[in-house]
C-alpha cells in the first residue's frame, strides 16, 4: 500500500502546485449543471405542474457526468506520467501493475468526489434537485457508475500505452460515444433493436432506466441494478486483464523503453 500511496501523493502534489490542474476538476461539471439546469427549467414551463424534468433530466446528467469524471480521473493521472516522461521511471522500480493502477483509481476517487460535491451543490442549491427523490437507489446508482468509470479509465490508459501518447485523442470522446447507448436522456425503447442489444451489456443503461422508473412511478428495478453491478465488476476485471496484457506486450517488444511523445506502432 505504501507504493500505491506514493502514486496518490504525487497526484496530490501536482494538484496542490497548479491551479490549472485544480480548475478543471469542478469548472466543466459546473458548466454542465448550469446549462442543463436552465434547460430543465425551460422544459418545465411546457409541461403540466405534476411533472418535473429536474430529477429525470438534470439528475441523469449529473450521474453521467460523475461517471465520466471518474474515467477522466484515471486517464489524467496516467497522462501526467506520460506528459512528464515519468512512466518508465515507475516501472524501473519494483512497483507492480496492481499497485500502480490502484494509485490511479484512488486518485480518481478523490478528484471525482470534488466534482460530485460541486455538482450536488449547484443542482440542489440552484435548481432544487434532491437525491432524496431517488431514495436508497442513489447508492447503487453511484456505485455502478463509479465502477464503470474506473473500467473505462483503465481501458483508456491501456490504449494510450499501446498506441502512444497521440492516442489520447481517441479516449476523450469515449463517454460521448457510449452515451447514446445507455439512454442518459431518453428511454432505451426509443433505440433501434441493434442499439438495444448493445445497451443491455452496458451497466449505466440499467441505472438510467431505473432513474426514469423512479421519477415516473414504478420504482427502481432492483434485480436490474444488481445485474448492472455484476456487469460493472466483470468490466473492471476485463479492463485489468487488458491493461496487464498490453503492459506485458509493451515490455516484451521494447515499446515501453521507446515511449515518447510520438505515436508508436
């Protein structure tokens, strides 16, 4: 744990010494919440008084932003080592892959928590969103999205490790590419059948369907949430295996030693 803690401590020192690194932790999520908050208020002016878009739409935006921030927390911590040409130095030490990835995950927990607090403060204080509307289901919601964000972050770091730092431009759009399949803004029933097949293997899809079920009456589908949690754990295991295989390939082929700011094949 001391080596994992060293990774976390390094990220803390980077954040403490740079306002440019701290600002993105809450600035972009604040903009999203403000933008979608006013959008929900505008939409509420067109519906009957008994319906409220805030928990249905703004709550979904908040939850998806949280998952995306978890992913970005992992990838950004990894990219800090890439940008500073420090990645090879770590693995010149006895540090193991689980210790390094564990440090990235804990760093992401800390940074994404900052974004979550800011989103909750804005959504609740300015637009009246209360997570009490979701009841106890909010805990599995956050847990599933956290686990899925970690899995995405580990896969993204493996892609950069395999294809070089230039591949980082492939990972930033990942949440946007996945969002149409998980139904952040609409029910899965609106999707064509081939997209629904993909949706059923993505854990966040069950979360957002449950959000709509709670808002519209029937309540959360607990079996679906349990399935989404199991899927998220499977994704984390597969992501860890993927990272391990990519890392071993990079060591075996000498790719790790040739790591530079240019793409490598």
